[in-house]
């Protein structure tokens, strides 16, 4: 067992990740509990093992290498990884550690009873909560932290030019508060902040630059230094307040945390608004009790009251208390309760701006932010499309457009959302998910047949009613007009093997301006579905329109086509000649079709008699064994003015053909359009050819 224990910690200590190519690292501390769980008997020897491992961490590299060489013979290849000499592993607060290949670890399935390992988050006992009865009727103050919180979470952080481009985009979108850097942590961030301030015309007069600093004097001084000369600046400091963070990371008591936060707030004040040399800058101050959502609400009030007293806010220049769900740990309603509790109990509420900073660990950041606004919050921090640590910050795009679709002006402009997506993807090197709300490439698309049919009917009714662009929007399955965010309707309906008649009909209507009768929609949808199944993918609009042209012979590829024709009254059955000076009345006479039809390239003289142009041509076709009985007829205009054409749809039945046959004709002349439609149907019919009379 001792040998197995050593192997467990040593073998395969570092390996490349199969999916990313980056190094996969697991610390010894991470797997000590797993080892003890696997081998309960090792507990008595745990102190010896711990001493042995700690000793290894402290030994010189040469001794480590000797140990590794010995370990190789015991339990397979081992790679030692000294942190300070590595350029591929980011800084961590240990001088050395080993990494273990997860593929050699024992299988650890999900627990059947997770209640021993995980405890439910305790809800706040808030009596007479008011937020469930509130609504959001105005936009909050927005802060984009893409350039700080978002940037620090990227595999490859933005360079200076990318941050510059991103900042300019945020300004164009209308953001008035932008967290641009963590200047005390990075020379790149410091230099970027200085460049923004020192480049004339870059930062509009109404835009606040926000920078972040921990509660450390040297960091705060460096942070304030980065803002020298700014027009409007927000200094943002943070200190974790949860028992978990205070105990594990800082080893601080509540009193020590309050003392540190108060001291740092006073330092910020002395370096900014109390410093006469800084009078050219309008200063604001933000304090974040980090891990707010996992903190004692009473302690949060206590520390914030102390910080507020140290800063001295006014109604005109309120202090910002940013209350983050640093890690989302509860349902959104609990976060809303916490925000309402804070708003109720913080003193001098009119001098306080309550800000939100929800993360998305449970996938509920948007809901948490919206409920928390109902609970009294004034401001929201987040990132475009939810970038940020782990599962990301709250998505500012979703929040803004959620307001927009409720008739509330969001005060940011996403009219050209595709342009925003392009910049975000280029700078973050992360693609916006196809299903991301509003921004995803598929969010305004419908593949389901019933959805497509409903959307098509909605647009048809809107057009019929003559709705203007800004009239009330009410289209099934589309809560937002795609044009409002720079998209067109052609991308709304897309067709695959799951689509019904409405999808293909919509494509034909949008691209060919043909309003297909329901029966033709059903018939053509089967053709489309067959093609989609054969290709095993979505069909492009160009493919669908070409399939329609080919199926109904609109590109002069028909087997049957008109070369020349005349349609005249059948005067052989007319009554006596009219009186002198009168014109013979022929409106009730039968009609005779006489013309030349091309069949597979050969020309045939045909003659037929009927009660109109279509029936006379149908009877003429019977002379060559093409027997079509017209069941339905529809037509409509295509275009307007002098360029108008007639589109004709004819449904026929034919002997020996189980399904009804459709023909389509388009021509400037209404009569010829109907004749072309009948010949289109004839071209689709398989028949036994009789004797034809060639010219």
C-alpha cells in the first residue's frame, strides 16, 4: 500500500491536456483527501506522509531530480515541474508542485447522496419582502468590466491595441462607466490607462474610467497614480467579507477586516478628492465587499457603514457599494433578498449607489441581476455576452435587450449587433455561442415546421395590416424584431429535414416573391425534405429557390413549352350573324386553342376546344395522351407598376399518378402565365405518348 501511495502522488505528474494542449495541473493538496478516502488505513501514517511531501517541496532542485530518478524505477515515468523556471504555467502561491495525469486517477462517480458533501445555501430570513411586486421601468447605470474582469479571464489576454479597439466600441455603444484596468497588477494595464487619459479626444467628457485595486496601500497609490489627469475617475477597491475567504485566504477577523477597509478608504480619499493637486478630476469611489452573497448580511452592513464614513459621500456624489455574487451559490431570489436587505439597512440611502456584480456559476446571472434591480439596485457591472471568470459575468447584452423588448430604453445601442460580435470575438478569441440570447447566430432562426408556419403567418398579417416599422411588434416565436439589432428577415426561417411546409414557402416568398397556395406548400415541402435528408444538413436559401425552379420548370428546362399560340372563340357554334352595324357577341362561346408546343425539343401542332384558355389547352394535350384535370387555380401579381407579372399556380390530377401535380407559371401576360403553369404540370407527369403531329 505504501508503494501505491507513492505512485499515486508521483506517477504521470504532468501531461498535456488532450482537448486544449495546455498543461493539466492537480496539486498534492487536491488529491490527499482522495488518497485517504481510497486507503482509510493511511490516516495513522498521514503525518509522516505529509512531512515527507513538504520536505520534498523544500529540497533543492538537484535533490528533487535525484528523487524523481529513483521514483522512475518504482512507479513509472515522472516529470518534475519547478514553477519559477516555467514559462507555460501561470503564477501560483507555491514555489513547486507536481501535476498528476487525471487519466490515472481512480474513477470518482457522482455521489448517490450528495447531502454529506454539499449543503443547501441558507436563505436569508427577510420578512415582508417588497421586490416581488416591483417592476423594472428604467435602465440601471451600466458598467462594462470587459477590459478588466473579462480580460483577466481570457486564455490570451488582449494586447494594447485590442483593448484600445474594445474601449472605442464600448464608447460608441453608449457605456458611460468602463472599468479599464487593474493598473497595480500589470504594467500593460497601467500604460493602457495612461494612454487613454493622455490621448486627446479618446475619453468623452461624460465617460467615467474605473480602475480596480486590492486593499493594499502600495497598490492603491499605484492605482491612483494611473488616473492622474483623468476627467472622471472611479477608484474601486475590494475586500472579501465571507467567513470562508476571511478564514482561509486572509486569516482576518471581522474587526480586522473593518479596520483594513476603513484605512484603505481613507487612503483613497486622501489621495484623490482631498488632494488639491487632484482637483481637476471628478472622483468617485467604489467599494466591493467581495463574496457579498456568501457573507453575513449584518457584517456587510457594518463594514460598508465604516467605509462610507471614511469616504464621506453626498447625494450629488454617492459612494458605490458593489455587491457581487463572486461565486453564484443560490437561486436568484435569494440574491434579491440580500440586495433588498442591504438597501433597507444601509444608512443615508440617498448617498449610496447599490451596484450588482453577478457571476454565472449556476447559470442564473441574468435572472439574479433583474430580480436584484427589482430589489432596489441602481447599477449593474458585467461583460458583453457574459465573458468573465469561470462561467462568466452577467451578460450586458442580454440585460439591455431584455429591457428593450419590455419597452424600456436601455441607454445603450445594439443596432448593429453583428459589428459588436465581430469585435468581441476578435479581441476575446472566443466565439459567441450560436444559442446566446440575441447575439447567437441561431436565435432568430426557426427550423421547426410549426414554428416556421406561425412566423410566416405573423409576417403576412403584419404586411396585410400595413404595419409601420415602429408599430407594436407581435410575431409568434420572435420576441424582438431582428431588424432592430441589424439582422434581416431572410435569416429567420431556415430549412432542414425537420422543417415543414411553412419554412420552404417563406424562403420562396422572400426570394422569389411567390405566395404559394397551401397545397403547393405541402407538395414542395416533401421535395425539400427529401433533398435535406439526402444531403444530411440544412438547405441554403439558394438551394431551395433553385430546387423550386427545377421542380416546376421555371428556368426553360421544361419538357413542354409554348412556341406560338392563338386562342379564339369557336364561331362554328355561334348563333345567327348579328344585325348590320353590330358586333357579334362571343363572350359565352367556347374557346379554341391552336398553337405550337415544344416537347423535348420537338415541335408539335396542337388544337383543343374548351370553355377557356386553360381547358382548351388541356383538351389539346389529350391528343398526345397527356390527360390533366385541373382541380385548383390561384394567381397573384408579382411586383408593381410596369414591371408587374402574373404568377399562376395550377393543381391537376392525372391518370396513373397518385399525388396531385402542381404547375407554376410566371409571365407578364396573365393568359400566357396560366398556359405555362399547365405545361409545367404536364412536364412533371409521366404518361404514355400517343401519335403527335409534327410540323
